C-alpha cells in the first residue's frame, strides 16, 4: 500500500481528528517578510512562521517582524504545529 493511500485510509477512519480537517483555508493572511520568511495568520488571529526554505519554524510571541514592504508586525501566538500540518498537506498534493 502506498503512503498516500494509507494516509487517505487513516483520514477516512478518523474524521473527528481536527488535524486532518485542517487545510490552508484556515490561513486568512500570509505576509512576506524582509528576511524571506513568511508569517501566516490563522482565522483565530494567531500566527505561525514559515522559513524561506518552506518549513514551519518557532518564533517567540511578541517578537517584532519587518515585512517586505517595510511595515512592522508583532508576532501573536506561535502555531508551529498547526502550520506544519498545513505545509505537509500542501506538499502532499
Ligand atoms: Cu513571526
């Protein structure tokens, strides 16, 4: 059985597991930062960092970030696990 098929079977078997229901529509806003990373904002207002290499990375809540167009954003939350799932699902397709 392929990995892809076992994931499908697993997600059908566990419809109540919220992580499997998560997709990129949970991200309401993605902002490119000056250093090449991206800050994603979820519907609940919390944020997660994606490095310029496309991996979910940690950032201390309250950290000030500079956007590519020179604005300043303050980090809210640190939803690294949530973003990891979104990135994983995105790359799977
Ligand atoms: Cu950040």
